[in-house]
C-alpha cells in the first residue's frame, strides 16, 4: 500500500507532475519576461493538460494502433518511477537499494525511446524524421551523461547507490566543489538540456522545420501523456543532478533553492541560443562534452 | 541509400505565415530536390486595377502587401508619372523627400520584421520578440506621419497626400536616435554570436553565378556579391541628393543575407536623418488632373528587391494595362538551387532567407491542357469568390 501510495501520489506521479507543471510555468513565465511578454497565469499548464484530456485522440490511418497508444504510457510510467525513486531517496537516503543509480539511468532513456517508438508507428514522414533526430540525439548525449555519472561514482568511493552517494556528500561536501565534479556537472548540464528537449537541442520537435516532428500525429489524451512525461522529466532530471553533484545539504529549502537554480540555468540556455542542426549537436556531444566528461573521470581517478 | 521521401512544407506550415507549398524530396536529412508551388493567394490585383481610376489604384496596390506597402504604390505612381514626363520634372521637391523618408522607414520596419522571423526560424525566439519590440517605435513614427501603422496611403500621382509637420521632426529624429542602440545590439547579438554563426554560415549558399542565372534581386542578390540597387542605379525620390552606400556581401549564404539586412538598417537610418535635415519647405502636391495616353514604368527598390510596375494609359481615367512584378517572384525561385544539397533544417532557413512575400507574388491562370484555351482568369476568380461569399452569408 505504501509503495503504491509513493508511486502514484507522493513523491511519485501526482506530486512530480504538479511540481513539473509548476516548473514548466516558471519556464514559460521567465521566458515571456525575457522576451518582453506578459506570460501565462500559474495554472496555465494544468488547464492545458485538462483540456487535452477532454479532446478526441485521433489515430492516423495506417498507424500501428497498439504501439501508437502504448508508447506514451511507457514514457509516463518510467518517468513517474524515476520520480518515485529519487523522491524517496531524498527523504530517506538509507532506504535506497544497491544499483538504483543504474536503474534510474535506464529509466531516464525510456521516455526518449517512447517518443521514438510512438513517432515511428504514426506513419508520418515528418514524425519519422523527428524520430531519427531523437535517436541520434540520444546516442549523442548518453555517452557524456554516463561518463559524468561515472566520475561521480568514482568520487563517492565506488558506490552505485544514490543513498551512498548522498551520504558521501553529506560527510565530505558536495561533488560539485571538486575539479572533477565541476567538470562532470557542466557536461551533465548540457546533457540535461538535451534530455529535456529544449533549445538548442530541440531538433526532434523543431516547430519551424518539421512541425513538432515526433509528436505531430498525437492529439488528445495521448498528447497529454507526453506533456505530463515532459513535465515530470523537468522535475526529475534537475533533481537527479542535485542529488549527484550538489547533495551536501538537502533540507527542504536548500533543495528547492538548488532545484530552482538549475531550472534557471536551463531557461537561460534555452533563451539565449538558436537551435542547432542535428549533425552539429552530435558533434558537440561527442566532441567537447565527452572530452569534458572524460577529463572529469580521469581527474576523479587521480583524486581531484 | 536511395530512399526518397517527400517532406511537405505548406500549404499551412508554421515556417511561413502565408500559404505556399514546397515539396522537399529528401534522403534521410538531405534535400535532393525541391518543388515550389505558389498560387494560393491569388487576388487578381492587376485585373482589378484596370477597373479602378488612377487615384484608387494607388490604394489598391498598397494592399498587395502589408509589408512593402510603400513600395508598390510608389512604383505605380512612378509609372504614371513616367507617362507625364518623369517624377523629377513634376513632383515638388519636398514631396520627393517625404517619399524617400516613408520608403526608408518601411525598409527599417521590414528588415526588423524579417530579422525577428529569422530568429524564430532558427528557434531563437528571444531575437524574434526583441526585434519586433524595436520595430514598434518605427510603426509609431508611421502613425505620426501618415496616421496609420501599416497602410500609409501617402503616394499620389504628382506628390504625397500628407505633409510632415515641423513640430514632428524633432520627435522623429529622437526616435531614430533611440533606434540606433537597438540596431547596434542586434548587430552584436546576431553577427558575433558563435552559435548563430555555426548555424547560418554556409547554409543555403547561392553563388554569384546562380544568383545571376535565377535573376535574384534586392538583398538576396546583394548577399551573393551582385552590386545592384535601383535606388542608386536609377535614382528616384531624393536618393541622389543624400549620401549612402549599397551594402554588398560575397558569400551568398543565410549569414550574408542577414548581414546585408542588418547593415542596411544603418544606411536607412542615415538616409532618413539626412532627408529630415535637408527637406525644403514648399508644396507637396503638383495637382495632376489627367494622365495622357502613353506607357510608363516605375521601378522601386522594395525591402525585398526591385519592384516593377508597368502602366498603360489611353487617356481615360483608368489604366488599360497594369503589370506588376514583385521581387519575391524572382527570389523564391532561387530556392530551387539554394536549398538543394543542404539538410532539412538548412532548407527551412534558406526558404525563409529570401524574405518571401507570397501575396505579392501570386498569379494564376487556368488553362485547358489539351487545347491551351484559357478557362479561368483573374476576373473569373473574383466572381467565384463573390459567389462563395454570398453563399456563406446566407443563413
């Protein structure tokens, strides 16, 4: 019963979705202010979701029906699961199980994969281009992301458990304040931007080129599910980065402050850059970002 | 791998604000061929204009395009004045300066509009919003001079309709001074940003030879190293009385097109300043009554390139023939070479980089393929549209 509660309500699906939607509102509001606009009221994202849930879900002719409708679920379920694991870990670091970091890394790829599956099953040429871009992007950012996590693991004396990483930081200070930790953190921030599918790495949804690309055929509640997945990711990925790199003090207020700081970084990157081309993004991730992460790993091994 | 997929851009697509249709043939991300289909916005303006009298036509052609809404009436008025003996011979000096000021203000607002859209197309929405914010004071200047933000209604055969009041001149000068730092900012933000450079340099390159072959005009041609500008080559208005430069770039890519437009903003601001300083006092209208029989042409450098109007008069109060060639008609075609070979992302940008304006460009004629007989022209289309409207009005 407790497990079900923590998965569905707190800190799982419902809670993370609400936080994510509020974070999404902060993003929209700050973006609007940067662009000299007014921006929506705080409940706008909730209203959007409710409205989408009430709309008809159109399935394109010739699409693989089951896959088309199943993939948004897949993404949402895994995103909610990550939110649960992270939320429980933050509250009770000792309850985390061995190897949960690996589970989290795996589960965080699934929303991207669900987008790819859903897009490919929709039989739309624009969606298939979006899917192929998303696939290339995943290949691009996963390598430096995992490398930067390896740097963290080495820093925390080899524990692949979120709880032990947190405990290590509580005892010895945040990973962020070491050389290797700082470099890995920068690399991870770029990966976070790509995982969240924000400018400059939003080419899978590039509105002006391929009209929402991967999501073009989705409507109604299926689209709402993708939006909720995005919202939950907006909550979980910065939270994961806080846990991994900045976990020395996770009292509620400090946690919120750190989370908002990361959110602001995301929003600023988003608003001061144009969209890259997919080949440029791939080159960027496999070049400088991977190099940064490798240096971080080497420094972590030497002990910096 | 030779697996061609057709990617449609249009007729309704967030990339372009007007209906048009580009069929991109792609292999993976690479564009191998492109079909350009226009004709969704045809309104039969030329035909309509032959049913209006000369004073009305200036207002009609103003509505060809909401962005170049000084260039089209100006070109038409020039064509009519060509029949009368040339603009310089009949139009009062002050009116020439006012025409030039309106024409250049229009260029500033059009280039800022394009800059914003270009930012939007590369996903840089901050540039979009900021460019349009700084475009607002330009529209305010228009409102001060002619009472309207977008359709100016200034051109009149033999002069202009409204004077610029002396008490407005300091306000206009101040607005121009305020605009300059904003243009500086865009120059810094767009031309020195490494990410924008990475995105725009080498994208959609149109070589000088291609630009000549495809008859491009305006900033599109000037970005490819062709040194043409109607304002200098065949001066009208007060352009030969002020100092300014034609901006030419060599590379022909989207970055060069952006550079040309940003640098032209400086020239426009300088032209307007000089005009405001030099403008003599006096009449603004030559009070032309009749247009004698004859033919005339008018060429104006619109923000997108050369805008050409041909008018034939038989001595009555309406043109017998009115032919319009808008710049986008030439520029859009050059996408056929510029966009092929790049990726879809680049193609989307390239299509937008000529600053296409479809409603200037549209023309339509329906032919029977077997007999080559005309079965529908502009007038039929208007009738069709009127019938449709009548049908819609019925409850």
